């Protein structure tokens, strides 16, 4: 299998890096996208899980013949960015995509305090600062917008707007010198030191951070020099400020401890138990906010010693600078110069110093892009200042033309209980639903010149770019790639049902007959001796779209076969091509599901490729 030369030779490459890649939903959609003069060149993907790497390797390296690299590493590890830069070499990265793990943001479950996954956005943006692509895309669940009453969303936007253009930093520092030099020297120096900390290369940031704390320590000495030596050394409030400065200065050490403690919580699944509150309290205790709060109270107590108020207030103002993002520092300067002759000049500095523009997050509904699923995702699209602003991903399919569940699945309903099907079979449409079948373009728009949705899934959405010369490949483990006899090459992959006992089959049939899993259904199940402790069952509506595809196969009940879904059927609802094979184990239970990432989890956690393709096409249309 190889790329068609007539496709690539007439178009320019737009390079792509996909982080938190999972199964590859975003990667797949971006590879499908193209314009008359541009297409995406897939450089590298990354995820922490080996089965994600295996799925990518088989799909993109072996099946499509791309020279895609993969980093299987936690993005939070200190050397991740260095490893990424080493893999990329001297190649320019045009677009970075990524969906930092979203479970802790979901509205459907309890949110854990100090969840490791909440930090992943900040580490994603560290990569953006290092690569400085023309565009980047961050996607997540809609629940992110309301998390912490919208504070998380605002913090993400602040961090995006805090990424600065290294080549324009001198404009800002020169402006600060011009405007603030006439003020107190300490105020001027600390502001300048803070800006240098936030705009410099990450490798020398610690050194510049030290310069900032030298200024604060000297200010504390100025405060304490008028206090009796014995009091200065023994007073609890003075020691709180002195030691607090040392704690703040050891940011890297505290961050390491904090990350390891959160990782311990995640690994041990600590939540809603006697350990949780204690560990959460410890994590909060060593945070910047907690340390600064205690120092502020201590400084107020020191004021009673008399004659120190002015210098103490200066120190408090400098401490408040420490926790500000670059965006917040710029806001502070903007307030300071508002209404002055320098206001217009600072507006120009702002337009030059901020590297990325973004108006806010967008909520996308997958059904609007040819996906037979009502799945809402939030996307943040950062646009480098030399590129056009993207603040809308237009729907490709009208609400009345959305792809239905029946269109997606009807031809796969030739499988029985506990069966594996590896070849397509002739299936006749059900008479009552046959009118739902419509010819469409590849992105779901009704067209007499098009094909049925299931025909697109069989043929795939990449035939315009690739020559397919082999059947899809499945392996259970990465080691099987070295043993041809353990590799399965069949026409239809991932289409297997669980062997369910008679009681389970009757239970699913009863729920399907009632149409939904409500209190009335539960009473009928109990009377029939078929009651279940399971919280969720959803009978798929053949005439509409599925709810958000989940990672549990028996959460959905097939609309006519009264059974759980197969991986391939779930993939159809996500808009994955049938040639896209999900590798590794089909399903695992309990804690293993978190570590092994079986096929159902790969499918359920993915971004629908057709929705990703819509985003990719808009980027290609705008990128310069």
C-alpha cells in the first residue's frame, strides 16, 4: 500500500503532530482531509498506552505505508518535550492536535479533586510553546466548559494567550522600562523579572526565577533590618514569610512532589475514602496559592511591629505577581496605562507579543458532520498571529439530513450470539427501515451521485490518496508482528459478539421491547426474574442518531437483534472506516481496562474521524 503520486505531487504538505492520539480518530480525519493544493503529512503521534501505539503502527506504518513516528510516553514526564523535539528533528510542525484525557471533566460521573488528568492541558500547552505551530487544536468533552464554574475554561484561554512571540519580547521590556522606570525601583525590577521569567526559554527559566526571588528576599531583609535580631529570627510570622519564599523558590521540587502524589492517587484509585481527604489536603498545602495565603496573613501580622507598612505592601504586590500567568501580567499593565498617552502604544505591543489568537472554545455536534451519533465535543483552536483566525467549523450536514443508526449498521446484522464474522454477507434491509437508506457524499451530504453510508465505510475515505493492495491486519500483541502466523488478515475485522447466556438475552430483549430502560422496565424485569444492577442500557433508535458512543459494549442494545454491540458496529457509529482495525484485546474487565485499553475503549474514547476531518478541512482552507 502506498500514497498515490498524482495526489501528493500536486499538493503541498501541511505537517501534523497528534498528541493524546488514542486510537487515532483525529489522525484518521486529518489524513482524509485535503484541498486542491494542500494535504496533511502525518509526522508523529503520542499516547501513554502501548495498544494505542500498536493500533497506530499497524494502521499508519504497515497498512498505509507512512513514515509516522510514535512516542509512547507520559506527556507529564520531564523529558517528554526533549524526546519529541529529537524525533521531529529539523522539521517544521504546522499543526498540532490533541485531546487531553477527559474523564475527570465529564458530566456523566463524579469529578475527582486533584485528578492527574486535569494537569494534562498545561503539559499540552508546553508542547505548543516548544513547537509553535501555525494552528493547534485541543478537544474535550462539553463538561469542561462548566468545570469549576467555568474557571478551568478561562484558565485554558489565559494560558493560550500567555504564549508569547520570542522575537517580540524586547518590545514589551522596552515598554516596561519606559513606563515603570519613574516608579519605585523595586516595583519596576520585579515586574521586569516576572516578564523575563514568563517569556524566556524554558531551559534557563529557573535561573531567571532565582533573580526574581533575590529581589523578594532583599525586600524582606529591608523589612526586618529595623526589627530586633532576636525577634527577627524567632518571630513565627517573619519565619513564615522567610520560609515561604524558600518554598516558592523550590517550585520544581514542589511540582515533582505534587505530580507524584497525584500519580499515586490515580494508581491506587484513591477517591471517596479515608486517604483521599488527607492526600488532597497535602497537595493543596504545598500549592502556590496556599503558601502565598499564609505569607499574606503573616505579613499583615508583621505590620503591627510598626513603621513597615509601605515596604510590606510592596512585597505583597510582588508576591501577587508570582502566580500570575503572562496573560494576567499583560492585563495588569493594560490597567496601569489605561487612559494614559501610552495606552495606544501598549495595544500595539499586545498585538505583537501574543503569539496565538483565540476567541473562545467551540462546541461541535458530531451528527452535523456526517457521523450517526449525537456526540458533543469542545474544541479550542489556537491560531498563530500570522494565520487567519478560525472561530467556526461549519456543519457539513443539515439537521434533517443527518445519518441514521440504521444507515450505519444495517448490513452488519448477520451475526449471532457468541459469533465472530470475518467476511461480509448479503443482508437485506428491513422493510420498515429501507426508506432510511440514502446515497451520500463521503462527508454525509445527500447526493444521487454518492454512495450509501455503509458503502463508504467498506470502501473507506482514503481511496483518493492511497492504493490499497492488502487486506487489513489484526494482531493481539505487538510481539505478534514478528510472527506472520499470528497475524490475521480478513475482509471484516472486530465484528464479534459475546456469548451471552439465555437470561442475559431475555433481559436485553425485554428492555428492547419496552424501548428504554426506565422504572417501568425495571419493574417488568423484576417480575420476570431478569432484574439487573447495571445502571445504563440504551436501546438504539434506528431512525435517529446514537447517543455518545461509550466504552462498554452492553450499554447499547441493538435496535432489532436485541443484543450488545460489536466493536465494528461501535466503530461505524463513530465513522471509522471498516479497514481501520482496532488492535489488542477485544475487552478486559475491572482495573485492567485502565491499563490495557482494549478495543471497545479505543473506539469509545476516540474523536469521530468525520468530525475531525471537518476541522482539518477548515484549517487547510485557511492556513498560509
